[in-house]
C-alpha cells in the first residue's frame, strides 16, 4: 500500500515538473498590430514576415457543436534585409489565447513578433479558400528595465 501511494505521489510530482510555465502574450499600448494576407510580406525594422501558408485549420466553426475547440497552424517565412532566415510554424488557438511557446514568430534585440489571430473564423462546414485568410501579426517592443 505504501509503495502504491509513493508511486502516485511520484507521478504527481513528475506531472507538475514537466509542465512549462505558459507565458501569456498580451497586446498592450506599445504593441503594433498588422494584418497580413496569405503570400504577402510585411516589413518591420529590417525584418520581413511572409505568411506562407495555412497548414491546418481545425477550429470549431461557429454554430457547430464540437468535442474540442481546435486550432490552426500557419507557416511563416522570416527574412532579414531580404535574406531568408527560417520558416517558422506557429499555432493559433481558437480562444486566441496567445502564449510565447505557440505564437512567437521571432525574437530580436529590440522586439518580438507574434502570430496572434487568424481570420476569418470558420462559420460552417464550408471550407475557407486560402485567399481568404489573414493573419494578425503583433510586434512588441522590448522594454528596457
């Protein structure tokens, strides 16, 4: 009996230690928000973000009852002064609750860029065409402390 309790306690400790702190990203008065259409590039302080494609969009449509809310995954291409740096996959949750681990597109010395929201939100069982998508990109300056 003691060994079972010990194993259960050990399991709970392992569970709590394995979960990372989720740093929520909040738009504030210093944030700059831009909408980016599919295949477009957006310039910001020498960096460019290209909204390359929507990988998946499993967000539960409005007026539909779903087992889970779903999410969308998008692929961004990051450039610095015209030179390709990397492709970055980010996840947009249905709740639009943005966290650093899922939504950070890139991090520079002066600011961070996040994929924040994906529009339009699905309204029924009709698939959205790729040309309809827009990604909200939020640039947050780093505040010196």
